[in-house]
């Protein structure tokens, strides 16, 4: 082994930075450990935790550089360099994990990793460069004790962190199951209430009384459709909605056993003309087409009218022209134009 030279300037700088980062870490930790701030204060607490994490990374990087310099000057045997290459990064990960555990749990003992390991390695690394101390710290036993201590301090973090993450995952899974069960119960209660409401609607009630039970999100639309198919006034109700440009009527038309009379067909054409007019963009620059739920829901109804000899081609063309003229290109625009083209070519 070559005779080592005095501590180089790079090692002095790295040791100084490591000490400075560690001292700052010792000042920051008391301000975050056990602190549970609320509101705006919680933001600053989070920033301090982030700063603590940055300081831990800084300490480990500077100390890694110090060890790298020592290895480059043949102050570390090959087996020690191999051990350091594994144990030192692992201990850095353990230090950051320790901050997570202290923040997420009531445990405080994990702080021993970021608090104790840096001074231990700083003394060890610096002593390798001090001629009077070097013979002692170059002994194999000192290397083994030092790195054994680093391993023993850092290793317990891993099983605790894994156990905590597994427990957290189990609790989240249990909450998800509870939430799903609660939502299912609420949905079933809501469904039962709306099923009862279907039976209370008068046969001569206007279609506005059917809106709630026909809404998809209330879970009884199939039953409501079956009941509404028996309502005698459904034809004129749908005609009324179509003449007022209400897309719901287009969605309803294929399912309620309507008679495609000339009057109903004219109402469908009126609805499409109103829809095209409402889609027109006024007094603003064009923007990408992002979809129109009313138009999307109306496509089956438009197809139903076309297959029942109702000429709605003018209305479809008007909607197509508005989308092409008033909206910039987007995936949604390409899709709806393709759907409209499919309507025109298939009938």
C-alpha cells in the first residue's frame, strides 16, 4: 500500500459540507418531529420535512465523496470498498425512510439512522487522512466494527418500513371495501326509492315527472322505460321535447315504442336544427372540440329516425358543418365527424 498523503483539499471541502448539512439537519428535526400543523402552517411543515430530506441526501452524498477520495488514495482495502458500495447507499435510503416513519408513525427510534451514522462515518473518514490516527483506523478490525455498526443501525429500518407499508395498504384496502359497500347500500336504497316512485307516477303525468326515474344515474332507467312505454301520451311528450331541442328526447325515442309519424319526424328535424344552432360558437376564437354529451347521447335516436324513414339528413349535415367550421381539430372532433358520416352513409 502506498504511503498516504495528508488530507487533500477536496476531502476537506466534502467533510466540511457534510458536517454543515448534518448540523442543519439537527436544527431542523426538532421543528418537524411530532409537529402536526393545520391549514397554512401545514404547508411550511411540509417544506421543512422536504428540507430535512434534502439535508439527509446532502450528508450522504458528501460523505460518499469523502469515502470515494479515501478509496482513491488506497486508504480503504478492496473488501471495505465493496462493503461500502452496498452498505452506504442502503444506509442513505434507510435514513430517508426513517424520516418517513417518524412522520407517519409515533416511532422516534428511526432517527438514530440520520442522527448517528453521519458523525460515525465522518470521524472514520476524516481519521483516515490524519497521520497520527491513520494507523489505528487502517486496522481491519476498525473497518469491520465501523461498517458493522452502520449496517446494524440501518438494517432495522427495512422490516419496520415494510410492515408499516403493508399495514397501511391493508387499512386502505379495508377502507376501500367499506366505501364500496356503503356506496352499494346507498345505491340500492336510492334504487328502491326510485322504483317506488315509478309506481306513484300518474299515467297522465307529463314527461317532466319521469325525468328522475329515466336518468341513468338513478339506476332504474330500464324499469322506467318499460313503465313509460305504457303511457299513452308518450308520443306527444316526445314530440314536445324534440320541438324544443331537448337531446333527452333523441335518447328516449328508440326505446319507448313510438310511431314514426310525419309529425314526429318533423319534430326530430326541428330538434337537430336547434342542436346545430346551439353548438355554434359565437364571439370567441375557435377552440378544440371537446365533445358534446347531448349530441353523443342523441346518435342512437338519430339512427332510429333514419331507419324509420325520417329524413334527418339536413339536420345531421348542419351539425357536421358547425363542428367543422367552429371548432379546431381534436380526437373528439375526429370521432364525432366519423360518427356523423356513418349515419349519412348507412341510410
